């Protein structure tokens, strides 16, 4: 999960500058350690240096992002199953009503006194219902597919779709500010909309790539100027001195923890089990190159407190700057994790999910979409009751026809 950059190999060998390495018998060994406990504290008369402030800011970002991920996962665990079950029940009810509506409309098309235009409207609505039910393997639905998706009906439907697609094309081109590429390839509103979205995404990507290329060029130019200036002075840039093997640096703290937690050296059975559990956490953090978890586990094992002396703060700046390189990578990885979690939950729950949103607002979004799905099922049931009357059937067909045209316009 974590991505790494090099840091000073000595940064973790000097952790005694921040933490006492002698266990404290007074504090409970399994007490939870907050990332705020790892932050450098200002002295009585010495404010935080920029390096210390940067280190603390990164820890705060990691704690915030980790908290957002944990809260969002906990919220999802509380609501996901019941929400998906409620949506599934509502969709099944709506599909049942659509099937009843399909069968009734098919029967009335054979017996009701409908004009040619009304028959065309009815066949259009039947095809729409068949499309909504096409994912089912219901034999009654499949039988009607053969009746209403004939060559003649398919041609009629295709003409209607092409007309709607052309109307949509005009709106898309207006929004894009340029003609749609190869519009004759797209015969339905769905195809036209998908083509418009792809072209818009390509425009956005091309714009972003141009901007990124400009930023990269400016950055490369500045770096080249700095290296050139340093070379002329015979200096080695400090950043290059700090960018060494990060894995070797993390290995240092891993070995310290492995030595302190080695279960085979513990005669007490209960304590051996506790150390075995902690060592599992250490191994997992080491596998992911998770610096903050390793630091937190070290503080948990040692029950130490950060030093506050001005002398230590001055000596620690280079180590803090190097540590911050790893912390910055961890922030980026957590941001990616949070983005992926939000996108996954948005797809699963069918509502926009953002960690920044209030939990009550997220829960209300779930309730709204459940209500919308129940309303759809109720509306279909109400339509079915209404069209039992032939006069209402004719009015309903006209309304559905106009609604379909307005939706595709």
C-alpha cells in the first residue's frame, strides 16, 4: 500500500532523541497510542521549527485520513447489508409490477379499441417494459420479446431512437463547444450520450496532460538549475543526502521491536501471548513499510514520551525532515485508499459516498434512494390499477409517450 522514497539511514537509529527506550512499569502495556502522542512538542521558550511543524502536520493528516477511513468503514458496516437488502426488495417489487403491467398491456393491445397511433404508443411502451425486464429469464417475458421485437417493430423502435439520438446530439455538441466525432455511428440516445462523455473525458484528460507537462517542465528546470548551481559550488544537495534506502531505515526500528518483543525470550505464558500478538502487528506494519504504525508500536512497547528540550529539537531537524519524506508517501497512499473506498461504496450503495459528509446526511441519502425505489414500485402499481379503465388507458399511453419523448430530448 505504501510507496517509498529514500530517507537518511540514521533517522531511526537515533529514535532515542524522541523516545525513552526503558519500559515504564506504571503504564498499562496495551494502552492505545494516538498519533498526536508522536508529535514534537514545543519547549517553554522555543517555538517549533519548520521541520518540526511539517512533521506534526503530516502526522495530523495521517491521523485524520486514517480516522476518516475507519469511520466510513464502520458506518458502511452498520448500514450496507440492510440498505442493499431494502434496495433489492424494492427492485424486485418494481420488476413484479412491470411484468404485470407488460402482460396486461399486451392483452389490452389485442382487445381494446385503439387507434393506429395509440397502438404504436402501446407497442413502444411494451418494448420499454421488455427492455427493463430483459435481464430476467422469465418465460412469459421472453415469449413477448419474440412478439414485439419483430423486424417491423425493431425498425419502428430504431427510428424513434435515432430521432431522439439526433436531438441529444445537438445538446451534447453545444455543451462540448465542438462537433461530436463520427456521430453517424451512434443510433440511440444511450450511445450518443456515451460518445459525448468519452469525448468530454478525452478533452479533460488532454487539458490535464498539457498542464501536467508544463508543471513537470517547470519543476525539472528548477531542479536542473539547483543542481547546476550546487555543482558549480562543489556542494551535494541536502535532499540527495537524505534520499537513501528507506527500507533499511525502517528495518532499524523493526529490529528494535523484534528484539524487545521476541516471544521465545519471555518465560510468562500470558506475556508471551501478548508479545506474539504485538509482533504480528509489527510484522504486518513492516511488510507495508508503515512508519507511523511502527512508531506507535514502539511507543506502546516503551511507553515513552517525546522529548521537549530545545537542544534535542535542534539536533532532530534533519531526522524529522527525512522522516517527513516517508510520512508524505503515507499521506498519499491513505488519500488513494480513501478515494477507492469512497468510489467502491458509492457503487455498492448507489449513492454518492464521501468521508467528509456527515454520517446523518449519508444515512439520509440511503433512506432517500430506498424511498425512491419504493415509490417506483408504488407508481407502477398505481398505473396498473388506473389503466383497468379503457379511457384511462388511452390517456396513460399518451402521457407515457410524451414522457419518453421529453426524457430523450
